[in-house]
């Protein structure tokens, strides 16, 4: 286990309500401890207590990668709450690379269908073989180098974190030895990654952080509905479903030419829907018959569609934990 602590220059009573509200939103259990309270999060545990009237936060994870993920998450929430300046992390170690950074080189760039480019990176991706399915691609200011670690274990972003574009992507495949991984980029107009992919050549260095996000689901019935950006995660959820899983999946793509071959286990039906034939993601969800009983619905698409999907989930009587309707991108 890996642990680090931080002190917060605010009384515990100013910090706890926001933390509890956020934990409730995200479905994280909150329990009292001998010295304060703890929140069981996806990547570890966060305990809050007071020492000599100073609010102390201790985070514990199974390894340094997950610890850094948890720390970044807490930093992000404090930033959102306007409290980022109040936190001081304990000194840990300085090092050349953050624990969650993976630097590799492009081995291949393949145009697998009109709208999708597959990138294969060679490097050490063993830690992506299980756990979270996603990562963040790091596109930073030219010539500044990759992020490093300061003496509290935090990430130092050359040029400042705001100068970095860090969109989330999904690991499509990792070879069994972990020496290469692939991801699929949906090519949409106006995207930073779109332009970056145009210039990508074998041998180019590519950095990413991860893994992150949720892993595979074990629900006996799954309903998966997603657009181009969720194609990789839905295919992974289908291919990684435990034997005997029942379910139905719909993937929305621009046209029939973007259909991919998927090894679909018995019990799961995969349908494709096409934008050029007038299909929409929310209609695909509304057309999905969701059974009673143990079930899990995963929906991912544009932010507005995810909001509609949450409403539809409520109308279907889906409870917390039975549905995740996620915004994978935002239309501007
Ligand atoms: C957990 C997670 C996993 C993801 N996995 C993948 C993946 O494996 N493959 C993948 O292609 N995407 C994936 N996405 C979506 C991807 O992160 C976003 O589409 C992101 O905005 C791409 O960055 P960009 O540089 O292309 O565009 P940005 O610079 O973020 O945005 C530029 C412009 O493009 C528009 N835009 C962004 N996405 C789309 C879109 N899909 N269609 C149309 N316009 C768009 C924006 O509205 C904006 O106007 C994932 C997202 C999440 C949250």
C-alpha cells in the first residue's frame, strides 16, 4: 500500500460538507473512523481528521500509480471548490517521471475505416493489462519536455497544466506481454487530436497517463449504448464480459463503412446504428428493452445526450449503480 498526507488551511467543518456531497454524488461510501471520517473511492481511501486544529487528509492506494490518480482527483475537486491554494502535500520524493506516466513510441498508424484511426504504441504498458480502461493523451507545448515530479510527489507540468491538452481515450488492446497498446481515434472536424493524428509518424514519442476510469462490469445483464467515442470501451466491455453475461449493445457510427468486426459472446447482441440513416443515440437507448432484476446500463455520448439518458434511466426506474450515463465529449 502507498500513503501520503496533506494538510488543509481550512477548518474541517468547511471542508467536510463539500466532500460528503461529492461522495454522495459519486456513490462513494462514507464511514466514521476513530479520528475522523473516511471515503472509500475507486482508487483507494481518503481519510480526513484534525491534528492540532489542522485539517489533515490521508490518501491510501494499492500502488503509486493509483495514489497519484487519487491525489490528482483531490487536487481537481479542491480546485473546483476554490480551495486548491489551501492544500500542502507532505514531502515524498522527487523523480524524473510521475508514477502514472507512460512514454512510448508510435509503431503504426492505421486508417481502419473512414472515421477511425488506430494508433499502436510500443513501450511498457503492463499496468494497462487490467484495471481502468482509459488513459489521458498528453499534448503539451512544443519543446518543453514531459511532466516531472516535485518533492511532494505531485506532477509538474512544463508551461503550467493549462497549457496541456489531456483528452481521455480508451485502451482498445494491450498485447499479453504489455509491450504495445492500441487506441482508436474518432476523426472529427476541429479536434486537436485530429490534427495531431495527421502528423503522427512511426518512431514519434507519445506520452500518456493512466490507467484510469472504471474497469469491466460483472452484471449478469448489460445494456451498452454509445457513439463513436464510446466504440472502443463498448467493444472492450463486450469482449471482456464474463461467460454467461446477457445483454444488448448499440454503437452509433457515421455510416456502415465504420462498422468493426467484434467477437460477440453468446448472449450479447451487438447492433450498429448509423448517423447518415438518421439514427440518434437517445433513440437507441429508448428502443433498448431493459429487463427487471440485476442489470447495468452504460451510456456514453455527447454531454446533452448523456443528460437525456439520465432522465430516461430515471423513467425506467434504474437506481444508482444500475446506470452510468456519461458525457464523453461536449459540443461547442
Ligand atoms: C473516458 C473517456 C474515454 C474516451 N475514449 C475515446 C476513444 O477511445 N476514442 C475517441 O475518439 N474518443 C474518446 N473519448 C472522447 C474524447 O476524449 C473527446 O472527443 C475529446 O474531446 C477529443 O479531443 P479533441 O482534441 O479531438 O477535441 P477537443 O479539442 O476536445 O474539441 C475540439 C472540438 O471538437 C469537438 N468534438 C470533440 N469530440 C467530438 C466528437 N466526438 N464528435 C464531434 N465533435 C467533437 C468539440 O465540441 C470541439 O468543438 C473518450 C472520452 C472519455 C471521457
